[in-house]
């Protein structure tokens, strides 16, 4: 029987179940709960904004969106968002999913930390972003009722999420802080990596090999 939370059905197709198995096997309880909250919050915003979207694609995007932080999926030299997007693309291609659907999921995951862009893309991309920023920083917090928020959090608890997610982020890219340049994740490196100072774009311009 399909599980419903706050009126939203959790996708239970074979594809969705296999994607969930990957998160269960390689992620953590923190990422499991966070990813499901992201899906649910994004889905709830779709109703509010009257957006038409594919729930299965949004669910898979949510399940993979932070897998690039894990030891199994993280690369030595790519942004963690790209690692997660690449993992999702490989998974979907192995299952014969269309190029367009795969591209949507890739974009959703790759752009989920890119403020000012993702929210203007297709519904799957925009809703993943909405779910992420709602769960992580409480963006537009009052737009979902306390009852609705409580139903989601009761099903997928936060358990000290504020502190734990920052450490999870740091653990995912402390070996490659250069990949956070130009992204919000540079804030985490600068705050928690001793002696780290983010690059400044002005320096790149002024130190370029051009004479003028």
C-alpha cells in the first residue's frame, strides 16, 4: 500500500524503490530523513503553486541530491552536486529512462544549491530546490502550516539536523574545498576548515595573464 504523508504519496514504483535502496545502503539516517522531507516539502509547494510535475522524477532527484557527499559517490575533484547528478544519470540510463527525464533529474540535483537560478527552471528542478531550501534554511517557512510541517517531521525526524547537516556537508568536500568556489558551500569551508580562505573573483581578474 502506498504511504501518504501530509496528503503526499511516496512513489513506490520499482524504479523508486531501487533508488531508495541506494540511499539506504550508501547514505545515512540523516540523509534518508532529509531527502524524504525535501521530496514532501517540494511536493507540497507544487500544490500551492499549482505546478504539474512527475512525482517519481522529483522523488529520485531528492533521493540522489546529497549522495555526492557520501564516500561511495564522492569524487576527488567535482562539486558534490555534480557527483550526485552523475550518479542519478547513470542509474536512470541503466534503467532505460528517457534522455529528457534524465536531464531534468541531472539539472535538479546539480542546481539544488544554486540560488537565483534553480527556482526558474522546470517544475522538477524548481521543486527540488524549494524543498531543499525549505528544509535547510526554512525559506518561506510560514507558507506551510505548522500542522503540515509536523506531519512531515514526525514521519522523517530532524534529530539535530541544523548542526549535523553542516558537518555532513564539510565531510563531503573537506578534501576538495576548491570545488565550493562560487557556491554557498564555500561558507562552510571558510567557517569550519582551519586556515581556509575562499578565493576572490577579483583576484582572478587582476592576476590574469592579460596585460590590461
